[in-house]
C-alpha cells in the first residue's frame, strides 16, 4: 500500500506511520509525494504523542521508490490523486482518494498549529480503521 500526497512531508508520512502501527506487518506500506518536501517537525511531534516515530525516514518522490507495484494507492491531495490515476494507465492498481487538509496552511500559535496536525493525524487514523474494518480507539 502506498500513501501519496503533494510533498511527502506531512500527510503521507503520518499515514504511513499510522498504518504501520495499525495494520499487520505482512502488509508492505510506504509513502511518497508528487514532489519532495522537507521533513516536518510537527509530524514528529504529533506522532511522538502516540508513541510513534518515523525514525530515519526521509521524504521522497514517487519516482524515487524502489518498488512502484502496489495493490492500493491512497491519495491525500488532489495533485497526488491525479498522479496516481496516471499510474493506472500502465499498472493494475486500486486508487482511493481521502481528501485531507494540509495542516501547514494553518497559522497561529504553536498550540493552534499542533491542534491542526493532531486533527489530521486523528482523521487519517479513523480513515485507516474504517477502510480496514478495525476498531478505532483513541489509543490506536
């Protein structure tokens, strides 16, 4: 499974970390972006609140993936969805669009920004739970 967003710096790495935590280890899970962006420290902070970490993870573009054969690509941004649909021209892959707010657009205090990132983290966790029939709790 691949999570794809614009820059692979916020939404898709959050989704990758959450899915790796929530789903069986037998499922290969990765993330990428249409473009490459910087690693976002707020992502590390909201994952740490759930005792999760990206560790040595670095943002990457779709073209940088060693393996691009996925059964499912979940897109989290419009440009990523368009890129994933282009892949369906040459490979049999299921594509799902989960519209997800870009929390980097939120301005305000650190607490307000962190709240936006938490909202995105929690929304993605709910989407994963619903998509894969998992019971969702605040500890998920």
